[in-house]
């Protein structure tokens, strides 16, 4: 429909989630958005509505997709978990086992698990880089391999906002001979029929919603005075939301921030983890391989984000920045507001993707309000 009204389906017990979703659109908290939830592998909520652009000329359709920034990291982590579950990747092994050049500058002992858990000390690039450099895989990975860590790897968490995807992605490339986006597409997205892309083909551009940047003064770079590490992460290169509307950004593999999808694809892909390795009747991982993600790697005050962090293998864990009701749960979110929650105890996933960006995820309650409505339904 062209009027931007809420479309999709909601099982009766989760009707409160639909009311919350519709309320966000009616109040202007959202311009266009999607929300999806799975339970025991079944999709129980699948909603979309509003508009795909700030001018409200394009309705948000069932197959509208959008850049989800760091929610992309969950797809990168899942791909690594899949390769590890097959026995081709050891998280406890040194990165240099797979990527010999990485041993330079005192990094011989850095483990793959440190990359997965944002504790490798490579939260940004030492050399100045531009946004266009993000599309040059060889350049950005070679720079990371050559530089020294900013802190002793494995001793503290520090959010690797852009670098994590290249680091994990290069390990995957060395192990499999294929790019991370290719492994993800061939081994996960295509078998599931899931509409999520790390490297979006040009013919799909017409379906992409425009991200609407945070209001002036509300973006990450406009925050309070930053430490040297924080400034390096947020300004080298700076975050250019308008770049997400370009073919260069969409087509590149930026596995920490460049993924394009919607709530349905995110929730249905992560049903793999919530359901012991099986989704849509296909087995992707062993149950043990899924539960590896829950193994605490590091906790403490994040050197970049400044708040409490508890990181497993590629995900934030219960007890960290996001309160989760069940212990065997994990989450990740993206700049602007997208979020996924994976609850292995309740065997459920919730995912939210939108185009109206909040300045940070701190204080942005849109996704969490939807999650709380879901938890209320689960308990009823």
C-alpha cells in the first residue's frame, strides 16, 4: 500500500508488539521500519510500515531493505561460527596461523577469539584513511596487519566498530578462499532464502530505504569530548550516513557495518542460533557450535563505548549493556537503532530495522519497547 500503513502479521499473543510498532509510526518516532520475531523456528511476528524516505514518497514495502550498520556484525559472527563448527577455524588459535602477515608489530599471540570479542586492540586504523578506502579490502586489511595494537590484546574490551569485520573477514577469506560476503551468501542467506546482503548487487538498489541521519548535534561525533581511542574510532574515517545511499558503499563488503537487510531476514537467519543450529528445516550448525557464541571472552568497561561490556564470540551477552531476562541470551545493535536479540532459553529471536536514526543506541527505546512487548506475550 502507498499510504505507509502497517502491514504484515502478528500472532494473537503478540498483538501488543503490533500496537507498539504502530504507535512508533503514528508518533513520528519512526518514519519507516520493520520488526520480526521467531519462536521455536516459526515466524510469529512480521511487520513493516511507514515510508522508505524522509520525503514520504515511497512506502516501506514487504521487501524493503536498509543498511543496518553494526547489526551486520552478527552475520559476520554467525559465518565465523559456521566455519569453526566444521572444524576449519579454531577460535583459540593465533590469527597468524591463518593470516601470517598479521603477526607483525607484536601481534603473534593475538587469537581469533580476540577479534570476535573486540579485545584485539585494533579498534581503528593508525594510518589516516578515507571513506573510499573502506571499499579497498586489500588496503584496510593490510594496514591492520601491519600496525601495533593500541592496548594489550585480551586484557580489555574496546569496540572495533569498523575494523572487526575486516579482521574476522580476512581470517575467513584465508581459511575458505572466499570473501566473507560470499561465504555468508552461499552458506547461510541463499539456503534460507534470506534477504540480507554483505555486498548488495546493483539490481537490488531500488529496494533500499534511505537512512535518515540523526539531527544536527545528536550524532556520535557530536558527543562529549572523546579520548584519543574514541576519536580515532569515530573520525578515522568519519561516519557519513549519506554514503549508505551510494553504489560504492552498498556494493562493497564492509562486514562490520555495511549489511543491507530487514527485520525478517535478521530474525529468520538468527533462528539458526536460537534453535540449536536448525532453521527452516535445514541444519547449519551443531547445537554446541551455536552455544560457542555464549562463551564469555571478556568483560569490563569498554575502552571505546565507555560503558559495561560482556562479550562472547561476536555478540554482547546478558548482564552487559542491554538487560535480558534469560541468561543464555545475546544481542547486537547498529548505529541509529537497529537491534537483534537471540534468546536460546526461550528459543526466540527479535529483530528491528528502521530508517530514522537516533544519535546513539543509548536512550533509544524503540527496539527495546518492541522486545518488552514480545517478552510480555511470551510470559502470557
